[in-house]
C-alpha cells in the first residue's frame, strides 16, 4: 500500500510550539512523523521508521522534492496525527 497523508492529520494545529525548517531527504507527506536522515547529511529529515535516526517532529505539509524545505512541528506543539501499521 502506498503511503498517504494520515486520515486524522489536523492541518490546523491546536498549538504550535517550536517549528523549524529542514531539508527533505525523501518525499514527505503532511502529518508524517519525521526523523533525522543518515549520518553525513546536515539538517535533513525523512519519514521515521524503525531504522532511522532520532525523531524530530511532525511534517506540517507535504514535500515531494528531495532537498526541498519542510516545516516540522517540534517540542511544545499540539497536533493530531494517526499512525498506521504500514506507513
């Protein structure tokens, strides 16, 4: 099954705490939990999996372009997301 924007992602967060911009290391969808990419790259995030680095936060919008900028809701943010077994 192809990854899709989580059904329960709320594009209007209840509260935004720290929001930072990173580079996308691969395609990222709005509402996906993102983590730091592999070592050797700087300020780059990818969709979080069990094999990625430290979780950073939740992508606030989609970014299909590798190297494009993506805003991530981090500490202090209150957002609604939904996890699924295959994404």
